[in-house]
C-alpha cells in the first residue's frame, strides 16, 4: 500500500530503492473503541520488535516487507475526532465530545427523552504517511540489521 | 543501543530523517479494512445460501450459551441451525450446543479476547451451508473488543444479565451502541438482586442513541422467551424475502 501511494504521487520508485516510513497519522473517532494511550504504547512495542527481530530471526528472514521499512523514530500521530448525533425531535445535529458524552451520553442535550441517532464517531482511519525513498544498500534497514541480534526486549 | 530513538544510527541516515513536506502522503485508509473485507465476503456467502446469521455478545457468564440452548430447543422445529462458538479454551460450550442436536463449530482463540472475520470465515468452511437456515455466532465473553470487529453477521445482539447491574450499558458504550437488540437475561434472579432496576437499565441503554428492541427474559424458566423468538423468526423471514423474493412468494 505504501509503495502504491508513493508511486501514485511521485511517478515511480526505482527497484533498488526502499521506502522508509517516518510518521503515521491516524484519525480516531470517539466511538472507535480505541484508546489513544494504549495504541501509542503498542505502537512503540511493535516498532521495537520490528527493529529487534524482523531482519534477524530465521522465521522473518524470508518474510516479504515489500521494501518498506519503519524508521526507528517513526512517529504515531493520533487525531481524535468527536462524534455527532442527530436528534429527530429537534431536527438538528449536535457534536459529542468526551466531556459532553460524560454529561449527556448520546442523548439530546436539550431533553434526554428525545430520540437520537449516532451519525459519526466510529472512524478508524490512516490519513497520512510520511515516507521517503532510500537506496536499498544504504537503507536504514541495513543500519540496524547488524546491530540488533541482541535479545533485549524491554517491554516484556 | 537504543532501538527506539535511533541514536546509534550512522549520521548519514539520521540526516535523511529530516522532515520534509514532500514526504507527506495523504491517504484515507480504513485501518480495519482487512477484517471488513473478509466480513463482507462472509456476509456475501451467507446471503448466497439464504442464511440468517446473528452474533451474540456478553460478559463472561452473561448467559449466552444458556440462551442459545433454550432458543435452539424451540427453533430447531422450524430451522436448520448451526452455532459457531468462540472461547479462549475448551469445547464445553460446543458440547452443550451439540447436546441440543445441532452442529457446533468450536473456535478456540487461545489468547485472543474476541472473534474476528477470519475466524468466522474458517468456521464457515467447516459447515455445509446448503443445509442451514440460521447460524448463531457465540462470541468470546467480553464487552469491549468484540464490538470493534465485523464478522459478516446480519445482526448483533448483546446480553445484560441482571446480576451485572443496570449501569452496564453506560460502562461499555461502544458495545451497547452498536447492537440491534438487547437481551436482559436471568430475570428469574430479579427477586434476589433488587438493586437492578429494569427501567433504569432501559433508560441507560436509550441514552446511547439506540432504539433497538429489548427483551427481558429468563432462559431458565422460559419467561419472556417468546418475544425474542418472534423477533428472530421475523428477522429471518424478512431477510429471506429480501434475498430471494420469488422463492418466498411461491412458498
């Protein structure tokens, strides 16, 4: 997917070039069911494991990564968006933030007996990838390939 | 060496990490797209065979298996039924279902706390879909994660047992927002758990902008089961007509 996006924007990507991802931006709705803090921590764990084990273990040696690598400093930016409801009785839309949810939940802020419906808020989207090509021979992946045979696994 | 900050990288590589506007690639990609695609595939497959499929979710011990046992006892006169059972370990639930004389596929998820569309896809391959009308998926007992995964079902049902308290919907809003029907189970225990207020439970559920039907019932005594079973039959008939209008009119 990363390669396809890159090519669609820059025309082509020579075969001897890898792509290095340096930042990802996600958009999460209030009702996505995803916790921002936990996801950030999980991402750090995944990034750590990617650099620690990906190129060096026998199981991953053969695995395809399609020439796409994550920089060790890859940032995960999370944009949280509020939800919105429609009140059939008022005939209008209302935004629902974390604070207003704690007060009214998804009921109408004017009258909690009104019949409402959830319009948006369950988004879970990848909206931006920051990446650049690097020659496969000097690629960042080579830099950690030799260094990370250690078994250190700080998060376990 | 520090793996996360990149401090041990050769300087050449470090330079190339400089942020450059040209490196931004705006995309809109659903993070759950891999699961959603398989879920759509499952739904298509079920539709093709005219099968109505329901995903049942609740806390551990909410009464899912008991509700299924009681429902199957009634519905097996009308429909050919199979159940897909999700549990971390054991075949116990599948065996309880098999004792009802219907096929059950047990998925043991190991450490995963929910079923995803790929699990269900594998289970569907083990069933002979030509010989079925109705499939129940009994999800892993959990009110959090199962809410995030589309399995390819036609309706989501959650159970709230009276022993859990009437504020459960507000504690797990993502789950209770998404469901198409709420079973309030174990009402035979209402006399002993008098702090459970049915009206308050309903009110809390409606605060989540969910107008779906609610069935207070006891799978043990059979009280209230009729409304739930009627809904299932109606939904199944409606679905069947939607998928194959000619067939229904000629029946």
